[in-house]
C-alpha cells in the first residue's frame, strides 16, 4: 500500500482571517461612529426645529398681542380725544348759557326794578292826601301832648335824669349793635383766613409766583421700537395750546423724578384683571395663563429705560402707572 506524506501551511489563511477580522472591526467602529454622529445630528436638528417652533409660536403671540395693544391704544386715544372735544364743547356751552343767563337776569332785574319804583310812586300818589292828613292830625293832637306829658309828672331834675338815661340807653344800644357787627366781621375774617390757610401752602415762596395744574401721565411701550417705553402726558381740557405745551415739556424734563404705581394700585388693578378673566367664560388653564403673564409683566420700568430680554415662554410688558402730578 502506497504511503503519502503531505505538509499543509495555514499561515496565509490565518493572515487572511486576521485581515478580515481587522476590516470587520474597522467597519464596526465606523458604523458606531456614524451612528453616534447620526444621533447627534438628529438631536441637533430636533433642538433647532423645537427652537424654531417655539420662537415662531412666541413671535406669533407677540405679533398678535402687539396688534391688539395697538388697536386698544388707538381706541383709547380716539376716545380720549373725543372726550376732550366733548369737554371743550361742554365748557363752551356752559359759558354761553352763563352769559345768556346773566343777560336775561340783568334785563329782568331792570324790568322788575322799574316796576317796583313805578308801583311805589303810584302808591304814594294814591295815599298822599291820607298821609298828609295823618301828619297834620298827629302834629295837632298828639305831638304837643306827648312832648309835654313828662313835665306834668316829674320835676326838672327827674326830667333831666330820664332824658339822660334815655340817651344813655340809645347810645348803649348803638354801641352793642356796633360791637355785634364788628364781631360778625371778625368771625368772617377768621373763617376766611382758616379756609385760605387750609388750601394754600404755609410757606411763602421767595421767587416768582407759580400755579399748580393737575396732569395725568402714563408709561407705554413703543410700537416701533420694542422694549422702549415712552411717556404720555394728558393735560386738562380748556387750557391754551401754549400752556399745554409748557406743561408737557415740564413733565418730560422731570420724568426721572416721576414715581410709578404703588403696590396698592397694582393690587387693585390685578384684582380687577382677575375678575375680568374669571367672569369672561374662559377656560381655567387660559385664565390662569393670563394671570401668570399679568404677574410676570409688572416690572418697575422708568420712562426711556430698556428692559432685559426675557427667557422663552415669558412676555415682557411694562407696568403702566396712572397718577396725577403737579407741574410748577
């Protein structure tokens, strides 16, 4: 039987297997790196999409809120202008009615005065004979007797005492009346002085005299430049245009010294706002969101001051102080 001897070399096959194993490892590493890169890219893309959606949503809300604020501001300004025009018309009508009343009053006063004088003259003419007869009768019958009656009952000294006492009594009565009139005048002066002191300042200014005029000022966000707030000043109706311009200029010069709404005013405004939201047939979540945005919007913002940017999800809005100020 034949005998064969073979020698088999496995080194090349082993090297090939090692090469394949190394290639598979590199492929696995590349796949893992690609998977991590894909996951990171997807996270980044999803974050960018979420940020864009959030920004678009809040920009849409801000745009709608700005439109509503502009609409309400326009309506408020138009109504304020209409009210000022109505006030001017009422003042003009009042002045005209006052002038008509004074003219009618003067005409009727003159008419009734002339009627009184005419009636008095006619009454005197009708009773002239009776009055003359009564005077003659009194002078003839009673005047002499009344003048000489004391002489029949008193001596000369008694008559002198009675006359002196009568004169003293008349003098005393006149003095008492004069004192009462002086007392009444003094009481009027004291009352007027107290009333004047209650409305006037206790100190007398050393410089030129001035007058205090009440005005209403408010801080509102500009519709052109966001996060920029302007000062609006309302002056009393009926003032000359130059005086109104001086008042507005004076308030703007001292706007850094103006004070905002107090905590009491803010609490009253919040209470009214909450009542509006609860009685407006709104969803509970919507109502609570409105209240939260309202609470987040009240920040003390001075006129012309820039407010810091808020985080996503918050709406920046200034407080609107409404109070009166005195302008010198």
